[in-house]
């Protein structure tokens, strides 16, 4: 088979694996062993797997990606399987297409987004997204200096203090070595 796309995601009861072969979607859900649950064609209806609505993303270049959305209240939705390559502004723009947003939280570590809308109709619109709809999200191109600067934020809590401590340690170390060399 030639897979147009292959998607793996986790949810609270196990693993979801979906692959798209010539516009057919095959979905397996399971914890340890994968079993075929359903297959369907890309349709004008939303694809719902165990309460999670599948949202299709089609980047400008690359492989399709699938998000899994579930309502957690009449005006809030939790979306899983969010790629860490997407930025907060990009995701905010995507979810703004469904209505006015009151609350938006993107947690890269858990690969999830929580979206609070002003109106319940926005949640309904998101959860009724048909499989024929694919949203194009740009993947930002990051330079090495940008990646390094972003990484330093999580690596070093107080870089100035750490630099000062390391310089002091090196000065003390070399003073001690000089004393050892000077002593008979």
C-alpha cells in the first residue's frame, strides 16, 4: 500500500492509528494490540472516534496531520495531537475560524490546546468539521539562532547568575592550581 498519510495519536484509553490510502481512512484503536474498528471514505460528515472529532490539517508541504477534538463544556474544546511545530498564533488563527475565542491555552509538553469560545455554536461548528475540509497551516521555518534562543529559555532559568557562578568557579579553580604549582 502507498500511504498518503499515517497518523498516530494517544488518548485517554490507548493509541489511535489512522492511515489514509487513496482517500480511504483506516483507523485502529487499542491499548496493546491494534484492531480494525472502522474504515470510511473522506466524506462531508465529521469522523468521530470514541467521542473525539478528527480535524484534518494539510500543510503547504508535507504530510497531512490529524487533530483530535473533544468538547469539555458547552463552550470549551480540548484538542490533542498538536504538533510542536505549530506556533500559538498559527493555532489561534485556525481555531478563530470557528468563532470568537475567550480563552486559549497551548501546552506544547502535552501536545494539547484548550479553546474556550464565546458561543456554544462555535464548539458545534468545530466538532462538525467534515473530513472533506482540510486546513492549511504554515509550519514556521526557524533559524538556528531562534531555536537556540528559545531553548535557552527552558535550559537556563537565570543565565546571568549562572555565568557569574561559572566564572567565579573557574577563577577559584585556577587560583588553587597556581598555589599548588608554586608550593614546593
